[in-house]
């Protein structure tokens, strides 16, 4: 039975992905700060699901929590990193930018480094990060959010280079959503907003195919191509 950890399974994309894996019989460790929402999943799926309260900006506790989860799950084959935050910040309030960087940059790096080191020692594994199409361009309205997503995209690429150079069968999948109907989808002028169900289904397909980079939903790839041309 495959063992999975989903970081940020209390709501939105992470929760939907965790549910789809649980429905398919995977053993899933679910994390986030809102433990009551994790306990709901545990009640629904019983022993397949292990809940662990985790704030990814508490770096040392996160590593301790991951080690405990892996022990309780009996191993780790796949880790999905969905936790993220971002606010509209037209006032350039540093506290908002700081909080975004602590979660999306420092918290992200802490977990990715731990996971890759774990998979290198194990000589196998699959890391999935949920970045964003927002990482392909800067934003005057949410500077730290878009910049942090560019960092995640670049970091995932760096990890792919690292495992390739070690010639190890470790996969890295970078999921880049457009708009998905969750609390994170902020601001006006949203379009092509996907349901979490549709996003979750496409993410599971991408994981099963061990894809490197995937736009969710698929049509966002067109926007990525346009952005690449504009940015030249
Ligand atoms: N929705 C979109 O349109 C969209 C588009 C592109 C990319 N994304 C990305 O998709 C990912 C998931 O977001 P979502 O759309 O599913 O929104 P969401 O429903 O708000 O989910 C955010 C998740 O991040 C977790 N989280 C936030 N801060 C955390 C912290 N300090 N420690 C641990 N967990 C934390 C939340 O859990 P707790 O609050 O319980 O801790 C929650 O599970 C994010 O990385 C986001 O940037 C979303």
C-alpha cells in the first residue's frame, strides 16, 4: 500500500487530493494547522488516514512532525506540498510579505529539503509541489505571492537536476494551477475558475503519470505559453 503525506490537507486543493488518494486506498498522512478539519478526514477514512497538526513556519517542529508521521504510516512513497498563503498587498505592508515568504519560501524549502534527503537515502520517491501560474510573472498587487511561486518553480527544477545527477529514480512534479475555487483565489477579474474536484482529478492523473510540469486546468498551458513570449 502506497504511503503518502499531504501538507495542507485542511482545505482546498490539498484536501481534495488527499480525499481522492484515500478513496483509492492509499494510506495518507494529512497535515495543516486546523486540526478539527484533519480529524474529520480521519473519522471519514479510519485507519487509512493519519492526522498531524503542523504549522510549516515552525521549522523544527515540522521536521519532527514529518518523522513521526512517516513512522506512523510505515514509510513514505509520495509527498504532496500544497500549503501556501498569499494576500493582496497594494499597501506594500511588510508583515504580509514576511508571512508569505515564511510560508511559501522558508516553510516550503524546509519541507522540500527534508523530503529530497529522505528520498535520496531511500533511493526512491515522488515529490509533488503545488506552485502556481502566478510564478511566471510579477504582480504589483501581490508581489511576494508571485515572487514566492517563482521561487517554488525554480526550486523544484533545482531538485529535479539534483536527483537526475544522482541517477536516482526520484520524481518531481510541479503542479501550476490557474484559478481554482478555494479561499486562495483572491482578487477581481478571475476567469477559467476550476472546481476543486476538477483540479484534484487532474492532479491525480499528473501524479500517476509522474509528469514534470502540469498546468491545472490544462488550458492554463496556453496562458503559460503567452507569458513566456511576452517575457522574452
Ligand atoms: N486556488 C487557486 O486559485 C490557486 C492557484 C494557484 C496556486 N494555488 C496554490 O495551491 C495551494 C493550495 O491552496 P488552495 O487554493 O487549496 O487554498 P486553501 O484552501 O486556502 O488551502 C491552503 C492550505 O495551506 C495551508 N496552510 C497555510 N498556511 C500554513 C501554515 N503556516 N502551515 C501549514 N499549512 C498552512 C492551509 O492549512 P491551515 O490553514 O489549516 O494551516 C490550507 O490547507 C497553495 O500553495 C496555493 O498557492 C492556488
